[in-house]
C-alpha cells in the first residue's frame, strides 16, 4: 500500500523550503543592519510577513471498490500544489545619540498615491451619479 510520502516525495522538502524563504525574508534583506557614525547609532525597523499553503489529493477511479488483495491493479491518481510568499517593508528608523532616542517614520509614497487615486475615483463616481440624478428629474 502506498502513502502520500511515496507518491509525493517533494513533501519532505517542504520544511526546508520554508526555512530558506524565512532566512531571506528578514529585515536585514531590505533595510540592512544597524550603523554607527559620528556618535549616532541608526537601527532600521521593518515588518515581515510570510504565508504558505499547499494541498494534496489522492483518489481512485469512480466505481472501483477497495479490495486489499487487488490494490495494485486499481487506477489511482493524485496531485498537489502549493505556494508561498513573503513581504518585508521598512517602517521606521531608530536614532540613538547623546540627545536621546528619536524615531523617524518611513513614509510609503506608494500607499499614499494609491489612496489618493482611490479617493479621486470615489469622488468622481459620486459627482457623476449626483449630476445624473438631477438630470433625470
């Protein structure tokens, strides 16, 4: 009798793949390590998010009954798939100096641009809908 590990040998490789992705998906990949210059130490901060998913399926042809003695002659099939992703985004920089600790936020201009475009589209939609309502009266 065969099991999932016999039909999907790559399944044993999955934990190693996840570990390799997490080694790359860290704050140092994007923003680098802490740096010191002129009596100031700067430490970059970032958010790190990762997600993974996979699925497996095994089955036999419709109408075939399970019989332990004839297991080898049955038409069986299986498949699987998976995926994953990671996101690392710089968010702030800590600055340590003789004057104290300061936090400098990193502004994400892409988010601001997308939000502005969405707001402009929403305004245009409601203005045209309002004008159209007045025209129908």
